[in-house]
């Protein structure tokens, strides 16, 4: 069993693993539509973090982690707590660059959870990210780290990269 990360798990898995490999899931797209009141924001001033939305012809690139079988149950319990802010665990097929496919799990936060923020104009998302901070740090750091990690994987992420660009412009305007 593999654990698929498409957000902070890409650069900060926080659990032991045997190996990691870039992988894709089909029919999903990454969006910063989930509110974070426990990591990158606080109640009343949520940050924005990644979730998955159904998108028929899309694919989402991320990092897959293979864990030792005897550690998997404990790792999933740990992730269930880490991803408690509106996320649920789902099973996915992982597609690797060498053509192989494996069973995996990931977490997504759908529109029926209380922290879901949904779609908004890029400038509005960037403004919210620029002002948000929580126990895990600045929301702007999350966006930058995610964008950098995805660039290192040669990912095509127009939604995220546009938010990052607008965020940089907003920060420059303030400086």
C-alpha cells in the first residue's frame, strides 16, 4: 500500500517510509479550495490548502510513499489526525512514470465539510493566503513550498502557479 501526497506531504511526509516515487492520480485536479484552521490558519481566519476536485480529463502529480506493512496502520492513524480538518481518506490508483500502477490512499476535503472554502478568484485566494498564519506557519510558505516541490517534479499546475505569482506581487506591493 502506498500513501499519496499532493499537498504538504510532498515535502513533509512526517512518517517513515521505505521508498518514495512521483506518481499521478487520474480524474482529479489540485485546488487551493480547502480552508485550514488547524495548520495554516486559525478559526475565523482560515488559510487555504490543497484538496482534490473531480476533473474528468485531469491528472494530479504528487509523491507516493511506500510504508512498511507493519507500520502502515500506525502511520494511517497519525495521518487521520494530521488531516482531521475536513479531510477523509480515500483509495486511489497510483500511476507511476514507468507505467506501473499500485493501490494507494490519499486524503481529500470535499465541499460537504465545514472548512471547505471552494472556488474564488485568484487574487482573492492570494490575498487570503497572504494574511493567513497558523500553528504550522505562514500560509504563504505553504504555497511557496508546494509550488517549489511541484516544479521539481516538472508538474504543470496553472492554478497553483497563478496563485503563487499573484501572492508574490501582493507581497512586493506591501514591501
